[in-house]
C-alpha cells in the first residue's frame, strides 16, 4: 500500500538498449529491433525517440542529446 510503481520502459538508459537487428525496407524506411521490440523512425522506446534506422545502427534522441546504438558484430 505504501509502495511506488516504477515504469522501467520510461526509465531506460542507453546501456539498457540492445540493437538486435535491422530490417531493410525497399522504401528506405528501415525497421530496427531493439530489446525485442520492432521500432521505426519517430517511434519512442523509453524516453528515447528513434530518429533514423541505418543498416548497422540506429540514431536516437533523448532530452536534446543524440545517441547511436550500433549492431553488435559476431566474432
């Protein structure tokens, strides 16, 4: 009764995000799979807004700061 509700979706940090894959589309509107969730440009994940999805990276915006999430290469 005195507990608080924490929304992890809104409290995500960049280190919590993992780019699992990218789906290329013929029209150039690529999709990204971040933490198992499919997103596209202008979608929001936590407090991050997806700006652009490239073939190997995703550009994000949070509080006016730009971030890049890169696809991990298998060794």
